[in-house]
C-alpha cells in the first residue's frame, strides 16, 4: 500500500450500525443468533429499515420477507442498481457474515445522499430473507423468491419445531398469496453488487485487506456407496477380502491428489461424511457410504476431474471386488462475475491506492441467485483465519471500511455514469 486512501464514507456511522445490529440476537460476547423469520430477525429488520429511511430511502418488506430500500434516480426507466446481502445468521453465527453487505450498502446510499448526488438509475438496497437456510434446510429463499426461482412445496418445509415456512412467513407479516406481484421483471435490475466477508483464509494469507471476486464456484455433490463382503477380521486372509472401507480410503486419497494436479488452481475436493456398515472393529467393512464435494471455478476442469474420479472409483472397485452406486445430489455450475464490473472494481481500487487480489468464492451467496438475472460483482473483506459461521468470526473495522469505500466508489460510478446498461 503506497498511500492511505481518502475515505468518503462515514466510518463511524458504518461501524456504529454494525455494532448495533450485532446486539440483536447476541450470544456470548461476539456471537449472534438471528434465525430467518425469528423474533430476532424481525427486530434486526426493523432496525435496518429505520437506517434505510434515515439514509433517504423508502423501505418496505416484500412478501418473501426481503427488506427493500429504494432511492429514486433521475431516470425511472434505467435498469436498477441493486446492492445488498443478508442479515439472518446461523444459530451459532458471527457479526459480519451478510451484515456488512447490507449495512455497507446503506452507507453507500447515505454517502451519496449526504453529498447531494442524485443517481441516474434507481438504487435498491436489499436485506434478503433467509440466505443461510439453516432453519428450513434450504437457503437463498428471499433472493430466489424475488427472482422467481422458488421450487414446489418450499412453503411446506418445516423447521425443527414443526413450523412450516408458510406459517413463519405469515407470522412475520408476509402473505405468500402476494408472491407473484413481487417477482421482478426480467431486465428491471441492471447490476447487483455484494460486499461480504471472505469466510476463507486466502486474503489473510496474501496479506490483503480486500479482494475482487471472480465468480462463485458451484459445487458438485455426490454420494457414493460401495459394497464388499463382511468377514472375520481375524480369519479372512488379506488376498481374499472385499473391504469396502479400504476402497473408500483409496478414493479419498485419489480425490485429494486429483484436485491438486494443477498448481495454484482453486480446485477443492472433500469427503466430509462417511458411514461404515457394520461398523465393528473385528468385522471387515461390508458397506461404506460417503459424500464427495468437488468445486472449481472452471467448469470444464471440474468436469474432467469428475470423469477421472469416476474411473478411479471403477478401478478401485474392480481391484477390491466391490460394487458401487453413485448418486448426484447437486450439480451447480460456476457463475462468473461480470468482466466490466471487475474492471470498474480494479480501477476504483487503483484510485484508492490498492490492487486487490482476485479470487473465487467457494461458498455461495445471494449473488449466486442474482447472477441468473443480471450482471453481478462481489467484494470480499479479509476475515481472521477464515473463521465464519462461528462467534469467533472477525473482520477488522479498517478492512470493512476499505471494502465499503470500494463498494461506494464503484456503485457511484455505475449509478452516476451509466444510464441504462450500456456497460454490458
Ligand atoms: Zn453470508
């Protein structure tokens, strides 16, 4: 860093907002629990709504329970610039996940308004409902609702205490009967920008306060079941065994090696869940079921790895006399950030005296759903040791300030200089 950038946003207001929101649903010293559509979530939404109004926006809660603030621009026909993230949290969550994206976006609008600048297009700031998905076991609810991507029976999904999403929405004051009128029309949103903590250790390792996201890598999720033959661990000679766990172990090792074939590629592969039958110390394992999570920003490379992995599974099974089945649970494609937005981010960061590293996002965000309806860009803020979904989650005020300042400068440029969406 050569120079200290001149910060135009109001940092004390931003950090006060982050602090005040973290007091709602507070657990321990630094954690939060604001489950989607809970009483705490509602309290958070009301407080954030008030800040939207103080920033000069008209705010409302839509039937999907998204909180939407609007600032009118000069040209009502210009595609909207949308900014936002989420304020719901995991049950044992941190103060920054999602929150900085919403509060940073409000700060962007308030800075524009305070400095007497009127955007060309409308700006909307959204706190999307239920990004986390932990309560009803399916995330990105609000953003998928708004973009017309809800699936059948989603309203009947139940939480642990038997409350359906429909009931929770109604208790929150939202009427699912009104959904249709609030799905936004194709082309209405021109650009979406999201500021988020990285939730990983890459920026910290690079000693960089902020980063420009290149895209969100969609995961391939498989469940593999391998079947051999049980036998006495003391009597069956090694050459005569059909040990399903041994086969699985070879596949775990092979996956780990496969994803590291290309040095410096962001490819990751994980076996995170494993069940063994009959799970006894003196029986040769007969059946093993395990999950595979494979991610890459390059879909062609991910597909090639999948093919290699399938042939490893085939070969290992043949070698050990096992049969197997593979179930595909999820197969989402990577979604790339718009090149022109990344260029704006680079240039604006350059003005601030930075050249942030560019990295992909392994986790998904509200941006993933927005990527299907408009161009999007993301800014990551470094977080301590990559810890997230944990009360220990921490991002420094200075880093959040820089991320928000970059969000402000980029949003201002889009909102002031680009009537329509010629930038595409
Ligand atoms: Zn988040």
